[in-house]
C-alpha cells in the first residue's frame, strides 16, 4: 500500500532496518564512519522507535512460535493469523498477566541489537525523505 502511495495519515513512513533501500516512504538508519551530530540523533531516535516494535514482535514470537516460520498463501491470510495471535496474547495478559520471562526478553533485545548493527550498504543518506528527517535533528 505504501509503495502505491496509500498512507494511514499524511506523511506516514515505515522505519526499516539497514538492509532496506532508502525510499520516500521507507527510511533506514544511516550507516558509515563519518556521522555528524544530527545524523547520530536521527539514528538514535530511529533505533529507539524500531526497538519497541521489534520487542513487541519478539514477545509475540515467544508466545506463538508458529509465527517464526509463518508460510501461508497470501499476505492477507498472514495478517489475519497475526491479528488472531495479538488478540490471544492480549487475552492472556488480561487473564494471567504480562509475559514475564527475563531470559526471553534478553534474547529479544539481543536479536534487536544484532540487527541494528549489521553492516550493509552505505551512502544513501543524501536521498529524499530521510535527508529531510535528519535535518530536523539539528
């Protein structure tokens, strides 16, 4: 939908990890050795925001291991399965409390950190939307 110009709200973007290209609607962090202050602040905000989502997904995968290798016939069907898992997860929290497994949480956080630091392609931060967002961190 984003690729076709559809947005949930004006200016909406997707924060991707460094493996993805920099597009108008898909913004990865900036990689490289010579990072200036506003780029560093942008990367930190990007990392904190994505980290929240990664932890939430990790918790769902811990509770529902079937999500680790979800292979179905269509993205719509996958979305329905994920929505069902989220509803069941929320019901579990209401009934038995939050998932309180420190080892599992440490594993999820470690996975997030490793993905954030994985070196990939460099040199895209002068492009379009990401450059505009970085300038806001001056």
